[in-house]
């Protein structure tokens, strides 16, 4: 037919899409500064927990007065708050800049597309790029990146802390890490493809709605309102089916990560108990408390690392769709003779 089939990528999002997003946000140097702010913020949170451990180890205030511990804790908390503000500000600026650059490239490309592009592309497909896809890039993508960076750093800090307190945990965590990666990869494939199916099934909804509004008088004149209503309902059902599959995969993931987190907490508690029995004297209880606090929080962190990474990849799917229209659709001839000469000039 005249209408072209909508493109659909397969497999993982290409690294070139991630690189394009980082370049649109300001480049690798700016992103490295943002990641450094995340590392510093995570370090401040670790320092805060470690300071509480030192504080509880001197509950009778034999080494330092209470004011010293309170003052240091307040300083660490204020520093952590400032670092949280800094990393949030830098990431927000990065996301806004990336969104603006991608939107400008998209609108330039569409406005310069030939008439044949609009003849063979449904209006709803174009609207979907400028509405839902740009909304994902504007609002959701930076948040997903924030959650992924923050949670992944805390998982690393948690595992290192538990291993430092109970070294045998480092041996037991290896098979758990392999199981975690296997669950991650399985969930990623399902989440990514269902998100792509949802994006593909959304365009016909927009197209059908715009066509119905444009031809409303004709539809009523021929008494075809019920047929158009049934068609629209079927299109919405198809879109909702993909969304439902995506949420079902979320529940599948949650059950398995809860079991994995429970195993980590159980192992940390068991190794802490064994270490406490073998340690003669000392204040091992405060270190064990630090280890167990990280182990208990590990369930939620592991869940959010996988989910945020899958959501980040799904958000990059929107970037992938926008970049397709920005870089791969046909363009009209240059507006001026100088532009044509520059286009035809051989590479230096």
C-alpha cells in the first residue's frame, strides 16, 4: 500500500543511541562530572552510616564527648544534602539540554522532509514522536538515569561493606550475583520488547483518532459511528495488552528479587553471627549492625537497579525512535545554492 510500515528495532538498544544522548546532553565530560557528583553523594551516605557505627561503639562516651559525635554527624548530613542538591541540579540540566537538542533535531528533520514522507506516513505516527516519545525524554529519562546511577552505586557500597565486615560473604555472593545477572537479562528482554510493542501499537490509536475527528461529518452521515468506535476500542485494547504484559513482567521480577534479597540478608546475618562468636572482645556488634542494615535494604536496591535499568533502556527506545526521524528520513534539497555546493563538495 501507500502507507509505509513503521520501523521497529530488535534486540538491545544500540550503544550509538546512548552516545547520541550523552552528546546531546553536553558530552562525555559533563556526564563524567555528574557521575563524580553521584559517587561523592554515595560516599557521603556511606560516611554517615560509618559514623553512626563509630558512635554506637562509644556509647558511654569514653573516647569522645557527645557534642563531638553530634557535630560531626550534622556536618556529614549537611554535606550529603548539598551533594544531593548538586547531583540533582547537574543531572536536571543535562536532561533538559539533551531533550532540547533531540527535539530541535527532530523538528528540523520533519520540517525539511519531502511531501512524499507525509503522503506515506500516518499523522498519528508523527504525533507519537512529538508527544509520548518526547515526553519520555523530557520527563522520564533523566529520572530513570538518576535512579539507576544512585541505586547501582548503593548496591556496590552495600556489598563491599558487608564483605568488609564478614569476608566469607564475598564467597557466597558470587553464585547470587550470577543468578541476579541471569534474572536481569531475562527481564530486560521482556521489558524492552513489550515497551517497543506498546510504542508501535500507540501510533494507530493517534492516527485513527485524528482521522475520525477530521471525517466526523462523513461518519455520521453514513451512520458508521459504531464501526469506528469498535475499531478504536480494538486499537486501544491492543495498546493496553502490551502495557499489561510489561506490568506482569514487573511482578515476575519483584517475586524473584524479594527471594534474592532475603537470601542476602540471611547470609549476612548468619556470617555476622559466626564472626561475632569467633571474635574475642571488641565492639563487633556496631560493625555487624552496619552490615545488617545494608543487607536488609539490599532487597529494595536490587529491585530498583533492575527496574530502573530496564526503564532506562525503554526510555532510550524513545530516543532511538526520535533519532530515526532526525537522521534517517529523506530530506529536501538545500534551501540555497551555497548549501547545495557544501553538500556536493568532496571531502577534504
